[in-house]
């Protein structure tokens, strides 16, 4: 987790880039039921294109050349960290004793 934060800090993201990255993670198609996956997938694609466009306009070359690709790699790493964090939470506390909302967020 520390390595992830160090790599993220090195990129010196603007607040908008960080928010868009978090939105991509939050609205991952894997979080929803099958009936909503198409909608969430399209929404995530729009957010990804917005992030790419923002980077293209806000970061001059060569600084911004690979920033979008680096963020996508960090997104994958962040998803892995999230899964590991959820596994640890479930190990510590039985899912059945959590509130319905918390159970849905974790699962």
C-alpha cells in the first residue's frame, strides 16, 4: 500500500484527475448486478475518456505523454489493494453481522 501511495504522489495529479480515477474504481462493472453492468460499463468508459481528455489538455508533452497509461496501471493496482482490504475486513468481522449497506459495499 505504501508503494502505491509513493507512486501516486510522484505523478503529482490534479484534484480532478484523482477524483476521476476514484470514480472509475467506484463505478466498476464488477460491483453491480448483471442488469446494470452495461450502464455502469458505459459510464466508466465516459469517465475514462474524460480523464484522458483532461490529461491531454492539462499536461504538456512530454510530461503527460504516458500519464494516462500510468494511471490505468495504478487503477489495476488499486483494485487489487481494494480486494485485499476487503478480504482482511471479512476475515476480521463476519459479513452477516454488518449492516446491509456495508455488506453491499464490501461484497
